[in-house]
C-alpha cells in the first residue's frame, strides 16, 4: 500500500501545533494605562514625564490620556508576564505617582494609572550655629538669595529628616542631646509645640549625630555617637507629629556610629560606625530594630565609614569611607544581610553619599582637607549595583552634605568651610553649576542639607 506522505504531513502539523499550545506556547500582552493631571497649557515643563516598565522600555508622555508601552511582556511555560511601571523622570515642577503599576499579566493591561499634580519642593539647610533655613526651589532649580524662613534648633545640630508626607521634620542636636520637632506648612518649618509637649523637643541619647525617617513615615531613628559603643534611639510618630520613645528606647550600634539608612521596604536598617569601621545590620518589626549582625571592618583596617545610603529602587547599599576616600558597595541579601560587591575611588575625605530618587546615580561629597575647596564624585549605577565613575565637579570649601531634589534634576551641597550651598543642574547624571548662581550664601557653617516635596 502506497502512503500519501503529503496528506499524512498535513494531518500531523495541526496536531503538533495543538500539542505545543497545550504545553504552554508564548503569550504576549501589552502594558498600558492612563495619565491624568499632567500640565499641558500652563507653560512648558522643564522636563518631560518618562515612564519605564520593568526597568526599561522608556516611554515619554507629553499629554493626558491613554498610553501603551512599545514592548509587550511574554509568558510561557517558564516565564511569567510580570510588569512593573515606574517613573524614570518627573515632569518638574509637577510630581506624578503610579497606582496599580505592577503585577502579572494574563491579558492586555490597561489599568495602570499615573496621576500628576502641581507641587513645590524646598531645600532645608542646617547650620552648626543652631538654625534651619528653608529655601523654595525655583523653576530652574536655583534657590533665592535669602531664605524664605529660618527656625532655631537645639545646640550644635548635625542632621535633619523630613517625613515622606512633608508634614513634619526632625533635627538631631549633638550638643543638647535631643531632637527638635517641627511642623511644615507650605515648606515653612514651625516648632511643634502642642500642649502635651510644649518644649518642641524629645530626649535622645548622648551626642546624637544623625536622624532618619522610615519609608512608611511612622518611625524615626536617631544615631547617638557616644559613649561607646553608640546607640540608636527609636521613636514612633504620634498623630500630631511629635515623637514617642519606643520599647526598647535604644538599641546597640558600633563604635562612634555616624549615619543610618533604612531600605525601601522598611524591613532592614544599616548603621555606619565611624569609630570601628563596621556596619551594624538590623531587621525592623513594627518599627522596632533588632541587631542581627555586624559587618566587620575591611582586612586593610578601619576606613572610617562616614555616611551610608540605600538605593531606593534596588537592593544596594553605598558607604562613603572618610579616611580611605572610597565608596564601598553592597548588595542586600536574604534577611537583610549585606554582601560586598566592590569598592570605587572617591575624592579626598569622602563624607556624604546619596542616591538619586530613580536609583540611577550616586553622588559623594568629598570634604577635602584644611580650608580647601572640595568636590562631588559622580557615579552611575550599573549591573548588579556596581558603580561607574562619570565625573567630578567642584564645590565650595569643606562640603559636608549632598542631596538631590525629588525631581532628580537638581543637586545641592552644604559647604561647611565658607557658609554656602552649591547648586547644580543634573543631565544624564552629570552635575553642572546652576546658570543662575553657582552658590547661595547661607552663613553659620551649613552642616547638612536635604530636599523635600
């Protein structure tokens, strides 16, 4: 009997297609949603809104309405069609937020909502003489020549933190061993003195040098440098913005702790111990810190870690080492444990490190020596969190602190040695002196600077 090969193949091919489909062939789904509130007629924005999906596939948005990313997500027998829509560039002077931006697609997604609104950002400068000055950020990133407001602190303030909502601020006062509490309205700080706490302060441990707020805006942590070993005071934030000591009131740190950072999830915290070169690692449960490990000093000796910062978009930690003029890089692993992923060179006497809000760039203020001018080292964050140097820019004398505006477009450096704040625009991670004015005179030895929405 003669077989009809052609007819047989025609019969087999459809069956093969069905079998492949049943075994889980590729399915592609588009990811999109709607943008609302984006300014379109109130004058040109200084930067467009740029969205990302899964850390790439950049999409520039110029008007309200529906959007769809160009690249579909794929699912098959081994891969899920996950998506994660984030904002790469804010449309300054507006701020946008994403709702429903992540998940696993089983059909085309059209439910992501990007909401934009007008907002203003402020720069807060702490001076060693005992004040906090507030400057509104102008449309081109320049600060006014005169502070919009100024408020007194305790003795010898070292650090300031603002809650994510922008309603309250706290200053760690090294000389008076307490924390000043403030309310914020339209960017202006006012001492928070409700009836229950007319002093406007709360007691800290000995020699507080740093204050930070957890990402949820519910807890405040204050690093106390002495006596050794140092400690971390922990507080919950009351409904009126005042602080209440938690139980226990303090947890142990290393020798002369100097800086602290909390990871974006709020589950882990890290303290840089300047005196012994170690990093204290903590887990966080309902705001309470538990010391889980101490990362030892490098074999080469104590590098005097002066500042620590966590990447807000990825599991990486960066530490500015003062005596070795380097930046240590770490990845966050299971249980919050840090693993070294390398070290890069910085400038002389690295003293302050910060990561921009997009998690793309790192900046380190280099204090220099004597009364000489300092620098800021600029880095891009590469694969696996490893830093790549992209340049260096000059500052005023003895810079002590560096910060990046929420929009990611501007940076500011507090110069302790000459009483100024250097101001920069940022393009592709590179800092350039602001064209309106390279510096603003503050006076009073500015020791810390932050920005807040």
